[in-house]
C-alpha cells in the first residue's frame, strides 16, 4: 500500500486513493450524524469519545461536563469539517494533519465500540461471513492510517533545508 502522507518541507503531501477518500467521506458523514443525534448517555460509542472525567464520582463528572458545555462535541464536529474540507487537497499543513489524526482516531473508537473490539481482538475474531467482518476491515485500515499519519508527522523535514525551507 502506498504511503498516504509524506513530509515535503513543512507540508504533507497526500496520496490517498479515490476509494480511501470515499470511505473517509462516509465515515465523516456517519460520525457527524451520530454526534448530532446522540450523546454519551444515549450511545456507548459516543460515550467512548467522551469518557467521564471522574469515573468514581458521577455527580462531579456531570458538573464538569456541564461546565464544558458543547465545546468537546463542537471540537469533534470541527475536526470532521476539516477532514471533509481537505480530503481532496494535494497537501496538508501540520495542523491539518494533526486534526486528521484525531478524527481518524475518533472513527476508530466509534467503530471499535460498535463491533466490540478488545485489545486482543484479531481478524480471526471477525472471519468472512461474520456480520462485523467488513467493519473490522475498516477498523484495521483506520489503525493502519493512524499509524501512517504518526510516521509522517515524525519524518524529518527535507534534507538540506534550512529552517524548514529549501
């Protein structure tokens, strides 16, 4: 598989295929719909995105969440907006790629919760014919993509560049 992102000076060149971009568009749509329709108390996958601040103190957690308001939810929706806006871009800034990393991780968390992924889960747990086989394949792709984004972010700037410019 080709590298989906690689560093070029202070920018990141994208190399996602059409099918990958279409999958990510669909994940953006589904995630937005879910975040707009549900909240942590009504959907376990949304709860996974917004874990309780104080696991052993529900009242204190509720107070914390009330004080935060819609900020965390709006931040996730803004990340989805960024992915949608830049999905066909040939280059991304480091800030945009960091937002992508967060959004891809959120997609993984939502999907992993839906199909009950455990730390020890493998492809053998979701064989062909299993109702969640395709979802696990998407989860595996998102895991790979997140890893590739991290690797791209860790790449050194172009050799011979001074101050990030050539």
